[in-house]
């Protein structure tokens, strides 16, 4: 009988092999899909998660680095899970479009606003300066207004972790066939929250890492972090293959065979 750690690794290995075997087909279907933005967002979240997982595996000797990477991988996983869930329920490309358009522009505006604060040495950037910078850097937005900017920020806020949590825990229909899958979200969020101090270099993280640490406990945490990364990668790939079944018949068989092997 496999241990829990072995089961996690085996599920990850099987799912990753199937995903890798069909990666070219997946990429081809993204381009042919009616939902290219949503599928692309899932695909590239998987790429990013796997890069972070590689870092976690290589950081088994560095507890502090492992904790930071795990916090980041959980945030990526929650975002990917949210995009898959909304797509599965709504069957539109709206969430993917919002991710690549509203969220991207909202991030850009926040960066430029901060840069303007530094350039002008002011606490609050005049609205006209902010709009002027946006229009000059994005000609396609030459007619955007302050209200338009606020609408972008509002649409982008759906990707904030607290809003993702609210959607996954409070807004999923009670008859959703994947309702059981969402019951693990509070566990992920608790872990995500516990690791916040490491992202910000806080004293709690410093205390756990350097103040007479228990090396055996730190080593165990690093291995647990690897398991979190494996779960995030496996589940995101599994969910994306499911997404493809909603549009492409050839993925139904692939998904059902995979489902038998990992559940």
C-alpha cells in the first residue's frame, strides 16, 4: 500500500506524463478554441507552476526559499483553479479575456501610478497625469476616462485572492459536480496565509528560519512544500484536460482514462 507521499507523487507523475504526451495537441486546440484566452491562461499557469515546483525541489536545503516559493505556487494554483471553475460553470471566454485585458491593464496602471508618485514626489498622483500616461503608452486607450480606469480595476479585482476565496466558497452552485474539489480550498488558503510572512521578509519568518531552528522540522517542511507543489501542478493539469473535454471530443477519452488512474 502506497504512503500518502507516494500517492501524491504517483498522481503527479501519471498526470504530467499524459499532459506532456498531448502538449502539442493542447497548444493546437488552444488556437482553434472558442475560448482561447481562458485555455491559454490555464496553460501558462501550469508552465509557471512547474517552474516554481522545480525551484522548490532544488530548494530542499533552504527552508526560507522553499517557503517563499510555496506561497507563490499556492497563489498561482488558486488563480488557475478559479479560472477553470468559472469557465466550467459559465462556458464563456469572459474570465480569460478579463485576465489578459483588464487584469493586465490594471497592473500596468498601478505600476505607472507608483512611478508617477516617485517622479513627482507626491503622495497622490493627479488624475489627469495618470490618464495622460495611460493614453500615451496605450494608444488603443486614447479615449479612456477615469470611470473606464475604475471599471478595469473592478474587473481585475476578481483575481485578488480574497475574491477568489469568496467565489470558490460562497458562489459555487450547490449542484456543481465538482463541489467536493472546492472543499480543499480553505486548507490551501490557510497554508497560503501562514506563509505570508516569508513573502514580506517579516520577523515571524525570520524567527522560524534562523532563531535556533529545529533542523529536522525544517527538513520535513521542505518535503511538505514539495508535495504542495506536486499537488498544484497535478491538479492544474488535470483540470485543464477537463476543460478541453468541454469543446474537443478527443479529450474525453484522454480525461476518462486519466481519471481512472488518479482517482
